[in-house]
C-alpha cells in the first residue's frame, strides 16, 4: 500500500504542502519527496501525532519541518505566535543543522528561530529568546537551563513538540532533563517522535506523551540503505594504524569519516595521519562548541577530507558527499553501527563502509551482522603491503605522542581544545597544507 502511495505522489504539492513551502523546497533542490516524507506529511497535516521510524539520511527533518511550518503559516493569519514549536535533539551539531533547515525553508515567510545548546554563552541565547522566535531548537540540558533561569521564557503555549533521534534522547544522560521538560510544557500540543530505531524506552515515551499516534515505519527495524557497500578488514590490534592508513590510501582524496571509541583517540589519530601527510581533523565531545563547528566546517569545505570522530558525529548530521565511513573501533552497541554508516550513501548516493576488526572485537562485529542480517565481505590485503607502512606509521606515532605532551614531558591535563590547537597550528599554514614532521 505504501509503495502504491509513493508511486502516486510526484511532488510536495501532491502531499498537500502549500505553494510558498513548495517553492522553498525547489530552491533547496528538493524535487521529489522521500519515502518518510510521503508517509508522514499527510498525517501530520491532518493534525495527527506521529511516531516515525526511518533510516538515517532518509529526509526526516523535512518530514517534520514542512507540516510544522505550514501550520505556523495558517496560524499567523489570525495571530503572531511565539515559541510555536520546539525541537529537541541529542547533539549540538544536529540541533544547529535542524535550525538551519527550518530557516532555509522559512526564509520567505519571516521565520524566527533560536538555537539553545551547550558550549555557547547563555546570555546570547537569552537575547535570541527575547526576540520571540517561532521555533526553538535545542538539546535537553540547555533548554531546561533556560526554562529554569531565563525570565519570560516558557513553553506552556507550545503547539508542536518534536523529538529527533528519540532513541538517543532517552539515554541516561538526557532522560532526567527530558522528563522535567515534559512536565512544564503544554499538554495541548501535537507531538512528533522521529527515530532510526525502536527501543523499549521509545515505546514507553510513545505511551507517555503521544495521543493516538500514527505509527510510520518505512524500513525494516534495523537496516542500512541498499546503496551502501559494507566490508570488513581483519587486522592484528598492534598493526591497526597501518591497516587504517592502507584503507585511507586506497581511497586517496575521498571524503571519509573515521569513528573511534574515545575522545583521546580522535586527537591522537588525527596527529598520526597529519604526520603522514593526510588531511585529517578531529571532532569529539570534549572540544568547545566553536572548535567542533570549526572542524565540521573544514570537513564540509574540503579543507580536511578525513574527519576523525566519536559517536557525537554519528547522529543526524547531513554532511554532503561522504564517500566512506571507517569503523576504526567497532562500536560495543550494535545499533551505533547503523548510525555511523548512515553518514554515507545518503539521499540515494552510493557509499562504502569499512570496519577494522581485531581479535578482541570479533564478538561485537558478529552481533552487528546478526542485527542487520548481513554477512559482510572480507577484504584481504597482502600482508607485505601493510608491513611496508609499519616504519613510517611507527615514526608518526612517536612524533604524535611527543606532540601531545608538554615541554616538561608530562601529558596535558586538559583533553580537547589544547590538543586541537596543536593540530590547528598545522592547518593554519598559508597554503592550507600540513607541514610534515617526518624526519626521514
């Protein structure tokens, strides 16, 4: 039935989207609605609560932004609503990206939008709230800070509450803040709950804050897009950096995201790769917001084609043309794999995901294969090729370890911006190239 509906719908106008917003979609290059948009938008325009499950990269943001903006347009005929809709996301970068998409769609209708995330001065955000925005986008902790401390800010008149990446919002770090937020906002509202995966906590939230929701599921419970090629590369733990360099040089110049398990690993690997002449930059939760956005912008602009990241970058970020994802560390939570590889092969494009699996990670990787129901092909490079890299990689590691220590030989206490500045110094060369430190 869903397939028949999708075939019948050709444009956003066919879904019931008004002319002003259809023109905004065309301006953004959106010609045809995606599956989740086809399924979700008509129900949303009818005033229904939604719980929508769709693969990452499937166009979920537009699926909730368009009906929300259309309702705002209709409401503004009789009044000028403020704090009309609130969107919650688990990461700062995703919140900023959602706000940018709202602003792009609402540029012709005078839309006002405010972003409330950590790592940014609360005073500046208070000034933004004083301008009475229609849409507030934020992370749970910072939104709760403003609800508690910012005079005149209240969401008691809220008409729309949208929870993006809802499964992540219900993790321990957000659950308490989210519970408090739900107690102080209007019950007379529409609620949209969007997620790539369904968990027990998502079901619990569905029962708690949605009223007779329409459930939409446009993909199997845990799946990846068909245009993604998935491969695994078995490697001994002690040679893992060599195998990473081998994988990156096979796709030299490709836009690549490399996922690690820890914040420290992002900085160390970025330094190692830069000492080998590769254009890598880290991003993780220990960095300030300005540094994180700076790294993301350099990656998007192509100044650095390799982004070394933790799972802070695995959710919702729409980075155009990521050619490859490399799992340097296999995630211990199998569902995180789906979000990581969802950074590539987006919007119908093809992509490649390579997972480096050492002897300690085989069990975790089997769990991933069982979850997605796929047995991945095994890349088998010649061992001699890998060993040719060993001397250079070992020297790059030695130099990198020296660079992240203070002159006195002690490791830095601050992890994050200080190490990032170490890398930044190399990026700031006039010609944009990294000054190689190899002493051969």
